[in-house]
C-alpha cells in the first residue's frame, strides 16, 4: 500500500476550503484515491466504492471526482492509450511512463527527464504533459 499524502483532517480541510461539504462518501473516495489507488480510472474507483461503501451512484462518483480536481487535490489526465480519464494524486509537476506490457503508469520526476522546449516568444507555457511509452525491464 502506498503512503498516504494527506490525513483525514487535511482532506476534510481541503474540501471545506473548496466550498465542498465533506460528506462521508466524499471523504472515503478522496482517501482511497490519495492513499491507496495508483492512477485509477472512474471505473476502478466505482468498483472499489461498490465493495467498500453503501450504495453510491456513478453520478456521485463523477461529481466527487470533478470536485477533487477543481479543489486541486487530484489531477485528471487523458492519455492516448486509453479512452478513460486517469486520476493522479500527484499534483506536482511531473511526467509519466507507460509500461506498454502491463499498462501500469509510473510517475517520473521532471528533473529526471531532459526536455528542452524552445518556442517563439509569443507563446507562454503554463504546463506540459508528457507520457513516455515503453517497457519496464526486469
């Protein structure tokens, strides 16, 4: 199990700061995404919720995911290898490596990747998403 980035109190505070009522369902979904899941899709989150929470609708899950993205607790990515949106609890600037053999996505620290972007001065870069595809050795 991965190390949780936030305490229950911090998750509750983040939701409140975003103007969101920290319901039991929202708190549980946020904790799962931030503390247990690894780049989950909404479908994977729904599967987890069906096993661990009393009746929760797909609409509640999607609404909660949108709230978590808007509040800055998670980021949403759409990669070319999948039709699904992938949710990432790592909100720092970083890149991704897709192991094409297993389908697993790994976070790569931006300092570990040499990217030199030179654009005309009329463009101002706000962010850059990069996914490197390959195979994990060994």
